[in-house]
C-alpha cells in the first residue's frame, strides 16, 4: 500500500514540477473537461435515488428496461455529437441508464 501511495505522490509532484511542459497528463485543467468526465457519475448517483421509488411503483423489469433504453439513447447521442454540450448530455443519459439498471 505504501508503494502505491508513494508512486501517486511522485506523480502529482511531477505534474506540479513540469506544469509548463507538453506532458499530456498534466496539461488539461479545464472545467468543461471535468464536467464531461463527471457528468456520467453524477447522473448515476441522482438516478439511483430516483430509481428506488420507480422500481417500487413499476417493478424491476420496467426499471431495468427503461434504464437500458436511456443508456442506448445516450450512446446514440454521443455517437452523433457535434459539440461538447451534446457530449455532456450524451453522458448524462447513460448515467441515468446505469443508475436505473443498477436497482
């Protein structure tokens, strides 16, 4: 455990030391990129709270099928995305799908 902790500390120290370099791992500091990355996970958390009441009301089969359909619609939007907003929406929908299917 200590070796993995020390290697992660070395990685972050290296990123701060070479902030002016062209290293791809340290270069991106964008709120838009962070929103794109975390939109799926945030949607999963929200959907899992909503899915519990939907599963109680409609049953698990309907909940899982609607989650799968939502996931597929989001994947189609991601495939046809023309801008970052479409990509974020395309990640939110699969997040809801995973949250519902997880029930």
